[in-house]
C-alpha cells in the first residue's frame, strides 16, 4: 500500500483580513497543514470600514460559501450607488460623476463592512489549534539544502514550515526579507495626506448629514471634493452605523515619518471653509465636538520587484499597501487569497508549492501595482487637483478609472493562473 506524501506545511504571518481569508480557504485542502500567526495578543482589526467591490465579491464567491457568509454575518451593506460631488468652486454641489446600479441593471458595485466584524466572522470557523496569537516575527532563515523556512519570534520560540506567506501588513517583516533591508521599496512611503473618521449611529448621522444623503432604503456612498480636502460617508453594520471620513493635505512640516497625529477642530474647519452650509454643520457636529481628533497619515508601497523569494511570499498590504482612494486594498487581499488558495490547492509537495508561489507572483504583481499607482493618481483628483476640470468637461468619464479594477474576469484570472501552474509543473516533471 502506497504511503501518503507528507502534508505541506504552510505558515501565514499576520492575522488581519488577508491572512484570515487565506487560511479559511486553505483549510479545505487536506494536503495542506496551514497555521496563522499574529503578533498581537488577539486576532483583531481596527480602523476604517472597507469597501468590498464587485471584483472582490466575485473573489469571495470563488473562495467559498463560508467566506460569502462571513461578509453577510459581518453586517455588510451593499451600496446602491456612488456619487462624487464638488464641495467648492463656482457650483458647489455639482455632480462630477455617479452611478446608480438599481437603475442600470442591478449590477453589484460595493458592500461596506467594518473590518473588525469581517475579521471575526472569517476566523470563526478556523480551529483554535491553527491560530497562534502573541507571535511577533523577528527574523526568517531558510535552510540552503532543504529550503525549510524557520520563523523566529520575539518571545524566543521558532516555527518550521515549508511555505511562509507574509500577510503582515504595511510594516511587513517578510517583505524586508524578500526584498532586502536596503531596497527602497522594502519600506512604505508617506503620501502627506491625513485622514480622520468617526462611526455614528444611523439616526444621529442622518439628522446631521441629511435624510436624503443617509438613507438605508437607498444606500449611496457620497464623496465630496474640495481644494486639498475630501469628505466621504457610507453605511455599514446592517445600516446601524454611518462612517464619516475627512482627508486633507498636511499643512504642517516635518511629519514625513509620522503615522499618526492629532488634528485640531480649527484645522478641520479650515479644511472645509467655503463648503456648502449643510456639510460644514455636519462636520462641525460629527468631528469637531472635541478640541482634537486622532488622525492617521495615508501611506503606500512603491512597486516591489518581486513578491516571492523561494518558499516565501507576501500578499495583501505586505505586498501592495495602497491608499484608499479607489477602495481596493481589501479587495486586492481577497483576490490574492483566492489565487494563492487555488494554486496551493493543486500542489502535492513542498517543491510544487514553490512553483505555485512563482506563478502567484507572475499573475498578481502587475495588476496590484497598477491599482496602487492608480489610487495615488485618483487621490490627487479627489483632493481637488487640476484634472477635476477635465473630467467635468466629459460627464460620466471619472468612474471609468475603476473599470480595470471592477471588470476583471476573476474566474478567468484564476483559470489562467491554474493553467500556468500546470504548464510549469509539467515542464518541471519532464526535466527532473
């Protein structure tokens, strides 16, 4: 009787949305022994809600029913449409562009979900013995002969694995291992834009922002474009909460290395000076009740020359941290999970798994880096850049910036990756 080959050990470093969606998908493959390691004492997420756009929703479908159910259980609110409006200039309130999918074929657009709720639901079905909190990665070594990877943690413990997947976010230790500490792309870059946000109960937000702008029966995401500033609001948590966000260019000096700051209510009011009265009043009520608000700077990654080095790879924000202007950070992570889990689900040995990582790098890097760059450029427009006038002269043209993101044939993207994997494995077997 033939003995079964040893299971392929897969370690995921990072317990955020990227790592959680990946391990949930890997668990269904019996040849994989997958574990997830998180630096914090608990698996948790913080920060702004995220949009799960049409392409990412399809990736969730392909990840499986459990992933789809996790989004639903997390209280995601499908947006009927999005609307971009000018907050300043000759005609404040002018619509730059909008889409209403209820009146144009009922296509899926985006669902807004709280990060923490989504993470909780994704991990709810993961066995506890596969989850390892308080494991902060400090160093990675590989065996030159066997390619076995050893993860070294700050608590002095180690874990040996065949494959290491870095889902450890924008500060990724795994990214630095793959690229080298001296590579300029190994560290993130500050965009010089800060953002502050608040989550408000539906009734309170509706009273301050307006009953037409905040309506669960007709949920729209609204974005207001100022001169160097921007405001956005949408619904989440089954309509119980409204997310209200402001972003602005930093007017202070010497903050290139800062991740967080306090923004005074006076600075917030100055950022929206000259905006429509109802918006100024809403911002005053929702963001200026206290003397200061905590804010965070927006950072992203310069393009990496590779996402893979032998048996080690990066995904999600560790690979392609992006600004939020095109709502695609979470979506790229879900696409990564779908492609990685599809490829690893096909392999039978650790050697084949390395081939799968190479295919992942080839099929994912160009798309994700294009999205990061496009998001940067879109941010310049949404902060009132000169390109706004060009889009005003061509009504309906602005939202085409999202076409290459939303209209990806995700199933074909997966199938192309699988064909490439099978071709690479056949070639490897013929030459071995």
